[in-house]
């Protein structure tokens, strides 16, 4: 199932929280060799995790982490603007209608539908929070994953070549995309909406930035 949790809510589900940060370390540090910090307990966190982001998490039946992504409004601090502006020629992506999606993580042995389930959940956030686009930085390996689940972004800029290529993409979400991604995930539109409603109820206030 999909969980929607703000940073200050993660402690309410410690098993899921622990598994997510451990899987992030496994993916980004061990498998991909990124220059990320891992703490003494083997968890990968960065400065943006301290900004009370919204996490979209695929929870496995045993209560552990299957996959996740992290969302922050582009009106505040983002990785795209602070670390990858050179890909955009020195420009910025900053709009109340655009949120940044980072740390897209899949656990080892994740179900094939996990990536599509996360993208479907991202569509729920966009629709219900009035967000028109997600922006994110991704590497070459993700191109195949996005294409497979029917959620390829518009490319705003790129640098490097081959496996070292880094791109910035902009995602939108239409009813056609919902149907396509939902089919890949094996999740009905009604179930997807039910998971979102369970997290936010009738009212779902916009994401608040930490000072």
C-alpha cells in the first residue's frame, strides 16, 4: 500500500522509517556509488530531510519499505536550484505550481509494480494539492524505468553522456497517464484515491516549509 507521511510523522512508523533510510543508503551509496552521507546506523539522510518534506512510500505487507520518493515545493530550497542550476544554464525552477521530487528509491527485490505505484501516488498529490508539475534530477538508468511505466518526463536540460548522463525532467499528470500508470501498477483509481484520502481526509493542507 501507499503511505503519505510528512517528515515529522515518520517517527509514528519507526519500522517503515528505518527501512526507508537504510534502503536509500543501499541504493545511492552502495549500488550507485553516489557521494552521499551515511550515518553510523547505515541510514542515508541529507539536509532536505530536515525540511519536513512529504514522503510517498510504498509499504510492503511486512511493514517495511518497498520504495519511496521525497517531495518539496520549488518555492523553497530544492536540490535542483541549489546543486544542479548549471544544467539549466544557471536558471531556476521556482513556482507554487511545481514541486521537486527527489530520492526516488526502490528497495532490493522491490515488486515490479513499485515504481509505477509511486508515480501513481505522485499523481494523487498533484491533483489534490493543485500541483501542475514535478521537477527532478535523474540519471541514465531511470530513463528505462520511466519509459517502462509510461511516465517519461519533458527534459529541461542534461549534462554528461552514457551512464554518466544527468538530466532534469518535468512531469505532468493527465487522466491518460493515470490510466496508463495505474495499469502498470495494478492499482485501481478508486484504491489509489482511497489511500490518499486515508492519509489526508477531506482536507489536505499544502506542504509547509521549515524556516
